[in-house]
């Protein structure tokens, strides 16, 4: 599931090994392969989260004047969970998850949105690839059996690897665009999400996939480390030495 880009998962030895194997297996895939991947994920949009901060220019001793304050909602004002997808050609369907998502809900979301997005995005009917992470709701028995019946080609994904999913960039940009519009409750938040999602430029999606191979280069160079997406033009890799439980890091910047 999508998260703030400042957060990185703690990788154990088996995670590092799986990520390194995944990178080596896919680093030489042709660009046409990645252009036919449907990238999927869920993310939570908070009405008044810590990322939703407003800064006001004011004179000294005027901090609490009405013109320099904004109303707040106790406990953050709520949130909405979204499922979304995209490919090199554009963004696909974006759906609100109406309740706490369980594996049957996930299966229904895929049934409503995946093939519709594949057609909308012009992916190859014969060679398109479905990507999902290893969230327990995704890997539960019922969704897995359903996926086998569908006979979709599924990208075998390593655990603890949100940094390898380029949709994380789009979630961050979507949240920034929504928060700039200051939604006052959950209804406009949902509306803004659909409006801003539809405005994500096609060339933004294309650039993410054109440079996707660089992520594998970074993972291989750092022996499976997590990639910190620090800016639109760089990938910073931190290597966690899990053998002695000490946090050691080195970083590698790749222009993408």
C-alpha cells in the first residue's frame, strides 16, 4: 500500500535477497515489457493529515488573530482509501474503497477495474502484465484462486518493495495536488482526487516507465537495499546491514 515517501521498510536478509534476485531477473527486460505492465496499489488520503500543513505570513504577536488561523477537526477529520492503477500510456481507473478492505472487496475492485483499465490504456491483450504487491489481502486464497482462473500474467513481486512501484510517485503528486485545494470534508476530498487524478499528464506516466530500469540498477548496486525516492531526478539508496543489526548506509544517486 502506498505510504509517505519518507518512510522505508526495515529489510531483513531474505527481503534483500528477494529484491536483488528480482532486480537481476528483470533488469534486461525490453522496454516494451514495462510499457505493458498495469501498476496497481492502494493509498489512504487523509483530510487533515500532517502532510496537510498551511503556512501563513503574519506580523509579530498576530498568530491567533482570526485572519491567521484555520479551523481544524479533532482526530484529523477522517480519511478515504483509494485503489488505483496506471501504465506507461496514462492513469487508469481510480476507485474509492467504501469500507475497510478485505480480500473479497479487493477481488471485486479488480473485477470492476482491471480489464476496463487495460482497454482504456491500450495495453496489449496478449502480453499485458498485472502488478500487485504482497499485501495479505492480495495474497489471500480467494483472490489468488480468482486470479488463476483469469489467467492473467502476474509480475512476481518481492515483499517490502513499495519503492519499486512507480505508482508511489503518482500517489505523492496526487496528494499534493489535493491538499493545495484544501478540501473541507471527505466529499470534496473524493471529488478532488478524481479530478486531479485525471489531470496527471500522460508524459509523466511515460517518464516514470522510461526510466524504470534505473531502479534495478540501484538495487543491484546496493545489494537489495531500499531506494529512497528523494527527488524527481534522483534515487538515493540506503543499505541496511541486517547481519549485525546495526544501521549502516551508503547512498548512490542515479539520474532518472
